[in-house]
C-alpha cells in the first residue's frame, strides 16, 4: 500500500500570510523613510507590537533588515541589494537595452532612464547621465517613479488595460509641482494623446524645470512592459525640439522592443 502525505494546508496558509506580512513591512521603507522604529512599523502596518517584533527580528536574522546599534530602528538590509543586483543581471530587458540607452544618451547628450512597470509604479532600473554630470559613467540603480507625471511612467501607463489605468487614478494622483496632472479627466486625455503620437512628455510635472520625453518598450507579445526616456533642463530641451528628439527616443525604444 502506498501512503500519500497530505500537505498541511493550515501550515501552508500560515506561511503565505507571514510572507505577505513580511512584504508589507518591506513596503514601509522608502527613500524618505530610510529607517523606522518598531512603533512606526506597527503604525504603518497595523500589526500588534508582538507580531511586528517577531517578524522584524526574523527579517534581521536573514539579512532583509539591519538594526541600528543600541537603537530600536531598522533599515533595509544589504541582502536586498544583493538580490536586486541578481535580478538586474538576469533581466533580459536590462541586458538588451543597455547599449541602446547608452547610444541614445550620446546622441541626445542628455540623461537617459530605463524603467519597468510593476503594476503601480515605473521602476527605474538603469540610468545613464551625460558626461558633464557623471563623467559618462553609466549608473545602475533602482528607484520608483510615479506613472502619472513622469515621461517613462506615462509612456507605459498609456498602453495598459483600462482597468489598470483606472486603478492608478482611483489610488490618487499626487501633486508634485504646479504642472502635475491631478484630475482623472485630464490624465485620460493625456494618455489618449500619447497613444496617438507614440511618445510622452513630462514638462516639469514631477520636478520643476525638468523636461523629459519617453517612449514605450514592448515585449515579444507586443505588451508595453517598460519605457525609455531622455531628460534634461527645459532650457536644454526647448519645446521646438521635442518632436525631433521624440523621433530619436521612439527609434531606440523600438530597437529594444525588436531585440526582445
């Protein structure tokens, strides 16, 4: 007789719940919330202090969090940096796009950003600065960009299913500058224009005085999964040059899509 071992569904369910709680704690941290106390984590997550303490202790033990010496404050751990670098190294988009975004930066003589869509934000996974800004050295980094007011974000969002766009709108359109689009009707109109012309423009909507031009990148199934953008001070990218520069950005975005 063959005995089959039935999975412990209760244990599995508890494991999934714990994993969700761990991710929720990680989501509490950002570039503005670099370190958090246990109390602040409890306030952000709604977890009881005992639950939060158990989770952060385990996360600290495996390297997901670092605890400041003699202080009840926590930071994201270097383990996440290591894992992030592995993700980038194994990412097909990152490998295929690198030479194209570096070429685009040389041609445009402006900063270039490559971003992926995670369902909520545009995650910048590669950036190339101009020679005057960084000696021409490519900078690899991971940072989040809002999709409603950045050129990479709008270039991606414009080609997402309607329910995704509406979800972003319902979550709220945060105002960053006086030019940020914060009304649903205006954003819908903007996204329709982007679909029609094939590129997006951020004219000081996220950072004052910064002008950016973005174009979508498609995967092998023609889904828009990422975007590339050129950005610089508005005086270096005059309005009269937007259309010509957009054609260059679109060309390189299409080259990356073709490689994928």
